[in-house]
């Protein structure tokens, strides 16, 4: 029997009415989002990630003047979250978190500190104190945003061999290896276009290419990936906004459909999602369309497990938007745009 109801989570900025991580449900038969509820009270859980087996959710966390990561157990039937533990230390909270497939490690990227932190996990999903901190060095040409390193993304590669880390402040994509004891070691580094401000990364399902979203230049960079060495190389740069759009716009999230045919990129300011078609031979991109996000400052979006739908989060207008996705053309059609979640940032589903 095909599953028709999926549980999702929204990480938020805890200002205004927001209290933490929210859950919601998607009914794919009714084509509707509903049941928005507070799942966990937590300070600034701006990014969350669910373990592959759906047992645990990890969130960035702020606790007073400390920052770190919180671990939750997940009730797969109800979506309820139960706090296992949190590891926080003095300083700002991170902005990105990821967990590996075999549930032995979590990594986080800290924008303010310009660092990548690793945590070794226990069998119950709980976090040990930080094992290793890799601190970046340097700056970029944008005096306002690149005065120092700003690590913005730290994710395990599809083969789980490496960790790809993106630093917006120094225009670099750095590959790390993670030892069993949690020690981070740099193995490769790619400098992208100066001032582009790289932000987020998503891999093609073949594991040999990846798509990088830049925040400052609002572009997508197509990259080849060497699974043996962990090295990335630039293949193509393509703008994610129209050439005649001259107002402030900053790239946000990027995701690839699991059939590898389409790439979706979020634009804050232009307030759109750009849809790109992937060339089956070169893996380069061509634009299909721009779709309005029906709100302000789309911070993130996610394809649902069926991939027939896409949900976007508008941070400044505090709404989620549900689109139906044409799997042949890649195009998006708005179904619902009035789902209120305060200051939403990250959107994730439990895995099907």
C-alpha cells in the first residue's frame, strides 16, 4: 500500500511567537499541509536533520550565550520528539548540522566562529562533547560579509567517506576526513569565484556531481566530485535569478530530485525557486522556470518523500508553501500558501 501521509519538521528562529521546532503533516491524497504543532522547545533551532532510519533528529541549538547541538528521539508514528541530550559551549550556535548513515557521528558548521565541529555519538543517539574543531582562516572581497571565515554547511558525502564543508566568508569548499575518534583532517580544498559567497550543497544521486548554491552572487555552481580523493572541480556557473533583476537577492537552499533530472534553488529577495533541468551527459544545468514563493525570504524548501510535492519556508512572512511538482517537466504549481509557522528556516521530512 502506498503511503499517503508524511510527517515533516520546521526549524525556526525563536523570535516573535516561535518557540522551537515545529512538526506538520502532508496528506498527498488531499494535497494539503496541516497539523502544525510545536514539537520541541529549543532556542534558535535553525537547522535540523533526521537520521536515515528516522530514530533520531539532530538540531542546532542556542542556550543563553552558549551554542551547540541537541539530540532527540523520534516517534515515527506521531512525529513527537523527546530530548535525549544537548552539547553546548560558549559562543554562537551553529547554522548547519548533519548525521552520518551509521549513526556514529554528527558534524556542525558555525557561521559566526568560522569552524566545523564533530561529535561522536553513543548507541542511544546521545551526543558526546565536541571531539574536534577545525577552524578556517582568511577573508573574501565582500567587506560586509567576508571579513572573516563563515562556515555555512557541513555534510557527509553520499559515500559517507568525507565531509564537505562550505565557507561563505572565504569562498571555499573544503573536504575533511573524520576519524573514528571524531578527529577532523582536511584532505582537499576548492576556491570558487571570489566574492560569490558559497552557502549550500546538494549531490546528484550518481554521487559524482554536486550542485553548490552561492549566497552573494546568487548562482549555482556545477561541480564534479572525485569519490576516491574527495576533490571537487568546477564545471559550470549559472545564475539563479533573471539577468535584469537588480534588487537585493541572496541564494538560499539547493536540492536535487532523486531521479537526478532536476535541480531546485531558492532565492531570497527575488523570492523564488529556480527550476533547472540536468543534462544527462554533462550534468550541466539549463533554466526551466522561476516560481514565486508566495511570501518573503524563502530560507529553505524540501521535496516530500514521494517527490510529487515541494514545501518552501518563507522566513520573513512566516508561511509554508505547498507546491505540486510535475515529475516530467520539473515545474511547480502552488497549491497552498497560508500555512503559518513563525520565522521558519529549515524544512525536513521523516524518510519514507
